[in-house]
């Protein structure tokens, strides 16, 4: 979807007429993709956090296993509010098309929020 949304990421210019892009062009295209991916991830994280803010006590952004993951969060939620989280995430699903998968796992122990001293 990122390639569809950002015209300048389409390889039309680099790959026009079947030509092979130069090394510098490929690096520039990769850097541009990375900037757009980071911006899209930040937007999606903010959307989730803002929407669920009333239900969560704390949140942390987790690592991304690959470029297809737009949002990976650990949410600290009171057990009694898990239904609110479910409803909030279900409502967020409407903001995305069928190419996106929203996976909610848990509850799990709050390992992401433990501090070792």
C-alpha cells in the first residue's frame, strides 16, 4: 500500500523503459521508502494510541519483524477494561482496507512494563 499511496515511490522513473536503475538511484529509492514507512508507522501508532488512550494505562512500541508490519504495541490494560480494548480495536479496523490485518493478542503478563533494578 505504501507504494500505491506515495507516487514518488513507484519505480516508474528508475525503471522506465526497462532500464536498470543506477546504484545511487536504488539507494535513493530505498531511503525514500524507509522515510515513508517510518512516517506511516508513526501515523498508525498515534492513531491506535490516541483511540485507545482512555483504556490503557501505559503503552510501548515494540520492534518490527519486517516492513509489512505497520504497528506493534504492548498495551498495559486493567483486566476489567479488556472489553473496551476489544471494542476500540474493532472500531479502528474500519480505518483500514482489506489488505491490512489487525491482530490483537493477549492478555499476556506485562513483561514489557517490568523494570529490573
